[in-house]
C-alpha cells in the first residue's frame, strides 16, 4: 500500500475525479477526508469507503469560505491527528465567449478555482509545516496550458493554479512539503456532461489514443505524486490528456 497510514483531504471529493481519488487513496491505505458541497455525495463516498474496510470522514465545505476551510482542517486533525496530503480538486466551470461572459460568471470561477485553492493550501500548509512535511496536489487543466474557446475564466484559473503550484514548491520545499499539479484533458465527469456530444467526439478524434479519459486515470496520477515514489518530484505539472495536444 503506497499511502499506508497517510491522511488525505480531497476537496470536491463527492463526485468525478475527487470521488475516484478518495476511493483509490483509501484502497492504498490512506485515511480520507471527503470534502464537498453536497452532503448526499459525501455520505455516499464515505459509506463506500467504509464498506470496503477503509477509514473516512466527510465534511461539507465551500472552499471559498475561509471559516469553513479552517473547520475542515480542524476536523481532519481532530479525527486523524495530522494531514499528509491535500488534493485541491474542487473546481467549477461557467463557460461563455469573451463578448458574452458576465462579471458573475468570471467571479464565480475565479472564486472557487483560485481563491479556493489558496484557502485550502494556506490552511493545510500551516499544519504540514508544524508536522515537518506533506504533499499538496493542485488541479490544473490542459485548458490552463493551451486555452480553449469559451473558457476565458476557466483557462485563467487553471493557468493561475500552475503559477501557484510552482511558487509553493519553491517556498515550501525547505519545509519538507512537495507541491505538484495535474493537468487533465477531457475526462468523463459530471463537468463534461454539460458539453455537447459533438464537442466530446471532436476531442476524442483529436487524441492519438482516440479516447476520452476517466476519473480513475487522473486519480492514478494523483496517487503517484502523493506517494513516496515521487519523493524527488516537486513543482511539476503532470498532463493526463491522452496526447490531446500533441
């Protein structure tokens, strides 16, 4: 087990990539804190983990609310005494072209995808510094690297996450904390369910593998970066995109 006795927080852990990551981490020996906005999704994931013999707790959290984030960190440390891994997975989209994008659409995506990452990272980093180390993993996107039509706000946040990741890697490395990002391509999640079928087919055709990804593909990348196998990897962005941009 690559994460035996580690404690991991997974934000956005109730569905999609977050759910797959929480369950994979549990199978690899981690005690998991499933953080999400939806209580029913949290309860379902926690129940699945415990039914499989794992240890997990759930916490309803809006990552844009610092008080709730501080409560999440407190719940994790009270239940498991430490925090070894943070997966900053929570994120949203509100797509529109530049000419039509509203201020509200811009603000909502910036708030969750950037401020949320900052809130969780800052709160958890304090714990990790005190305990002498840890791993922070941030969710970027292929869109953050290459841009995408109709996703000015999303692309800006996911590029920003890369800047955050590299900055934190430089600041926190001396404290024993590794920081990396994963940049998924088009993954079959509730987020991509909103996209037209013809767009998904176009993305599939662009991939050398002629396939879209699944949440488990991204979870496997998070697992590698969270494990001791990646002990000398920090400040990097691991693309999990099926070669979409080759």
